[in-house]
């Protein structure tokens, strides 16, 4: 993976977009030696979104199973218990 400074990234943005889109290259952008962001091919973004969606579905199913097993409490009671 290529790493560029934020200054270079601003200057080279059109080239970076082409490299990500056509060469499927991932480009990390750093400032003060720390990676802050990345430019990735659209396919990578779609994969990440699909993984996040699958994780959300898994967590929702787990919550439903927990509710079915243990039941629930009214929201106001929950807030009171938590001091919210």
C-alpha cells in the first residue's frame, strides 16, 4: 500500500483517484506520521459496507435471542436503573 502525506495527497488527488479506480491501489494518507484516512477502490468500500451490515445483523439477532431468553424492561425503568 502506498502512503502519502496530506500535502502530497492534495496535490496528487486526481492521480490517486485513477490509481484506486483502475489499478485497484490502496493509498493511505498521513499527517505527522499518523495515517488519518485512505483512498481505496470502490469494490473495497462495498466489501467493508457488506461486512458492517452483516455484523449489524448478527448483533440484532443476538439482541433478539437475549430478549427472548431474558425478557425486557420498559425504557423508563432502564433509564432509572442507569441514572439516565
